[in-house]
C-alpha cells in the first residue's frame, strides 16, 4: 500500500518541483540530468511490469528534465498527449464480439 502511494505521488511531486530546479545554481544541468536518467531507468522497469500509466508520467518527467530547448520540450509533450488521445479513441472504436441480442435482431 505504501509503495503504491509513493509511486503515484512521485510523478506529480517531481513535475510540480520542476520549475524550481533553476534555484540549484551551477548544479542545475547535473540535477536535470540525474532526474532524467532516473526517469529513464524507472520507465524501463515500468514497461517490464506493464504499468503503462506510470510509464507515461515518467516519459513526461524525462522530457521536462531533458537537455532540450523549451520549444522542443513543448512539442514533445504535445506529441505525447496526441498519442494518448489517439490511443483512447482507437480503444473506443475497437471491434467487440457480437452479443446474442444483436444476432437475434439480424
């Protein structure tokens, strides 16, 4: 139970704390690189455990703390959101087996 709470609270806490990484001074690139690498390692673990929702949050953390320009970060996050929306729409239109009621009406 405690691990589940920590896992689900870690991603929002890191994303909320990301604007304050500029206060680290000269250590900001090192801090950003460390958080980005940790997110990539945890993303691999989440993929092995098939925890795709937490994996999407870790991708967002890796993008926010990655060594990219701000415009590139925004485009990558918008692309991630677009892929998530497309997969939700495709899941809604997925083929379902016919039920007995549908067969009787035909």
